């Protein structure tokens, strides 16, 4: 049945009672700024807050996307909900009596509203029943477990409303139906009882279990988790999905933690109920539990409403099971982490402990220090890749490199990927600073190769692989020409001592570098060498003997055969020709860079920038054409 139209007085009363700051604070972290409040806009992606809320005007406005309205419109837009639905929800929250335009329809409306209200009520009554049973003789075993095994104080037990479900099959059913006169259908819809398969009647879902209320963000009981006190399986039993409770959209203790998350600008996610409870008992009040499931996007977005920096820490055990749990818990949020939209960190506690166990033998300050030093998720992933690997062994080196490339490919943000390429190169260089640029170039080459193959949607048959283990595929003509040019310049430097200073001067004047990794690595070794001119080749060969795999790529440069002797007959002309090739590569990159900036710039909004980028692009293109002409009549003849 369609919900009747609401009376204008009801709508107006909701607007008066529903404070906009109170409503929006459930979804956005708001900071006081002058007489207004500011935060990150939930309607578009932004890094600096442009979303303002005026408590005096009871209005919000975003200077970034121009979203604006009152509390009702905010909830409608954010949740994609109807006007009537939002008004009724706010009316329940702020205890506004609901009137309709047609009095005869009020009864039907109240019946529809009544279902959810009855569910909240029966769940709250059940929570009180379980709390009372915990302190009776039948609940002593559960109470002792909380105090001795979990080391929880009375104030924590009360704070989280912990209780006990008696062992009888119909104890809760009789109390709620026979004593309190709740309809059995309401209990079934709340997930508290189930119908018997034979003989009719119902039985309690939770029996002889320690009971943990699960609450929504507003602190209302919407479900329960029950821990067995025997060997019964499963150890933990959650309420079934109901109209109020969705496991993938709920986080345990978020109602208790949202203030701490906002204050500390960080959320800690643990796996178990008692891990979250123990952290709160220790004064770490920004912790929630994931209810044992992989984190969903809904759960993450729920948490991130309360942290401005979007910092999320997953705390699981440091053993193999904990590692698997962390990987499983990441679930759907990996893509957000790859994009840099979430500062996802991983905290593995030592000795295979969970947070509850750790705090039994350590102080909250110890935990806080571990939390402070928790690595970002990508750093943790890299640690998992290199764990128990010997990078001095070719097989391990190759496998680690391949896994690193696979990880780097997933990173969408270019600046973040650039950072981690450099980080992985540092690891692969094993402390040898001279190898870092080579390893970095090798990773970048493989990333480009993989991206190219993926775009073509062809099977990888001649993929660019680690230079330790395979030959590179045939290079394109442009790369082939560059390969010859750089090799020729290095040959001249090695075998024509009188030309060395001229080469160094030209490279510095033109601000040029070798583009190919093995040539760049050799050039770096040349510059670092302190040997006399006559001993340079011998000295370099000795250094390369320690790097057998690298030596094969440049060994031909140390010896002159009949052809290569002819190659260096005209050093000055050859130097100029090879430098033209190197400069062309640099100019072409700059040309593409300025072209992109030019195309992205609005000529009306930024006319000066638009003109500058256009002129820079044209200038670089003109220089590329000049270098092409130099190359055509010189380098082709020389190589």
C-alpha cells in the first residue's frame, strides 16, 4: 500500500527538531570553523574541505559541487531515499507525532511504522533479559568467563551490554511471548526464534551462549552475537539477516567508536568482538570489529565518514592465519587502496596474538606504539613478497621481481606507483646504490610492457621479463636506433680517451641522460670510477665480474672488432650524431608532456597558461624535427 501524504505540520515539526549538524555529523566529519562547520563533501571527491554547514540557517552548501539544502534533502540525496521515507525516519528519531492529511489512513501508516519500532523494542527487551540472566545463578559460568578469561571489569560489561542466553530451548520465547505478550512473528522477524520443523511451535536461536548485542550507529540493538561456552559449533553465532540487520553493512562497536575515530582521525578494525571490547576497555576507543567477514565497501564508507584523512588500520594476528585473515578482510577495498583513496595500514601483533590476548600482557601504550608504526598496506604486501626469500639467489630474485611487478600494476595513482617503483628498486638493489637506477628502470620497463600487452588483449608470449632470466623481445625501430646511438657514444668514451671530456661537457650542457637501463648503469659506474684513463676498461670489467648477469648486456662495448673499429673513426661527428639521438628522446617526452597540459587547459579560464603550453609544445616539436634532420644525414651512416 502506498504511504499516505503527511500533514504539513508533521513536516514542519521535523524540520524544527532535526538539527542539521546532528544529522550530517552521522555521515560527515565536521569541524567547527567560526560560526559554521566544515567537512569533506560526501557528494564528490575532494581532499580539502569545501562543504559547509550553517547551524543558524539549518542549511548546507558545498563550494565545490554546489550541493545545497536542509537536513531532509541531505539524507534524501546521500541515501537516494524518498522524501516521505526520510521524514518518517527523522520523525521516529526526534519523536515527532506523525499526522496525515487523511485521518482514516493514519492507522495503516502507524501499522507500517510499527513493524520497525516493534523490532527495535523486542531486541532492546531481549538485551535486557540477557543482561539480567548473566547475573543469575545460571549465568555464573558466563560471568566468570568474562571476568577471568577476558579480564573485563564490571563497567566494560555494562558498557557493551554483555549478557547470557539460558540453556533452555524456549526460555526467551516464553518470556517474550507468554510474559511480555509480544507476537511470535515479531520475534521471528527479529531473528530471535525459529519455527520447529515438526510439531509446531518455536525454539530460541541462542541457547547457553554468552550474548553480545550488536548496535547500529545510533546505539540501538539490531542483532546479537553469541559465543558458545561449551564445545558446540560454531563458536560464534550471529543473528540472521533481518530488516534491521545486514552483516555486510554493520560494524560492531561503531556506535562506541565513532567519537574516538573522529577525534584521532583514524579507525582500527579488528576481527573479533572481544578484540574491539578489550581495546575500548584499555582506552583505545577508535576500534570496531568486522563481524568476521571481508570488509565491504559499505562498511568502509561507514567508517570513513568519521575520519578526515581516511586512515584505516586492519589489526589481525601476525601468524599465517592472521595474514590470511588480513588478506580476506581487505576484500573489496583493495581498489580504494590502490587508488590512494584510503590510507590502509596493516598491524600484525607479535607472537600470533590477537588484540585481546596482547593487552593481557602488554600496556595500552605498547599497543599504541605498534599502531603508530603499522606499515601501509602496499608496504605490508611487499614485506609478504620478500619474506623468507634470498634475493642473492637468481630464482628467488626473479620470482620476487615478478610479484612486485604484479603488485605495481594494480596501483592506479601515478605518483603512488612511482614511489613504490623506487621503493622496490631499493630492495632489489640489496644495498648497492649503483644498482638502484638499473632496478628501477627494469621495473618500469616491465610495467610498460605489461600495460601494452594488456591493451592489445593478446596472450603474453614475448613479454618483457627480468633481464636476469630471459632475452628481451625484439625492440621497435626507434629503440633500436637509440640502442645503437647510446652504445656508440659509450664505445667512443671507452676507447677514445681524448674525447671523454668533450662527451661529459656535451651531456651536461644539453642536460642529457642515457635512456636504456644497462647503458645508464655502465655510465654511472664510469663516473664513479677513480681509475686512470688507461686502466678504465680493465677496472670496469673487474667490477662487472661481480655482476655476471649485468655484464652480458654491455660486454661488447669493452672490445673492438673490425666493424666497431670503423665505427669510431670519426669521433667528433659521431658524438654529435649520437647526442642528437639522445636529445631527441628527451625532447619528444617534453613535447608530449606540454601537449597534454595544453589540451587540458581551458583557454578562456587560463589564457596565459594555455598560450605558454602551446608555445612550449610547438618549440619542442620544432626542435625534434631539427634533430631528426641531423640524425638522418649522420647517425644512419655511422651505424
